[in-house]
């Protein structure tokens, strides 16, 4: 296993890109700018989890402020679905990164690979 610029094992640092969802992805994207494997996982973390987090907050938080009766319940369920998706993707991507696999998600994986 190769060491990264931070002195960590490559697979461990790649998994850390996902640990704090998009926040750690953003940190590692700028901190470890030479390792392509780390940059891929960091970019994919940001591109996947930032939009999902924003959507979950919009549906859960924004619509939760206003009580629209049955409509509010609908938006709360949508928010819950986004959070479940985040949790499942978070676990899968972290495990795959730790196993040194370049697991590309559709669309965002291609974008992350270019950066």
C-alpha cells in the first residue's frame, strides 16, 4: 500500500473522504492534490453527498417550517428517503474505497474522474 501526502495508507484516506460525507470529501480534495485515487473519491463524495444533503434539508427543513397538513407529511417522507439513500451510499462507497476499488457511480463518477 502506498502512503499519501498526509502519511496515511491510501485506502484509509480514500475511506475518510466519505466518513464526513461531503465535508471530508472537500477537505481531502484540496489537501491531497497529487494522488488521483484520493482525489477521485474526494470529488465523488462532494458530488454525491452535497446535492443529496441539500435536497434532504430542503424537503425536511424548509417544508417542515410550514405546516401544510398532509402535504408536509409527503415532504417529510421524501426527506427521509433522501437520508436513507445517503446512509446506504455512504456505507457502500466507504467500504469500496477502503478495499481500493474505484467504484464509480453513474454520472457523478465520470465527472469526479475528470477532476
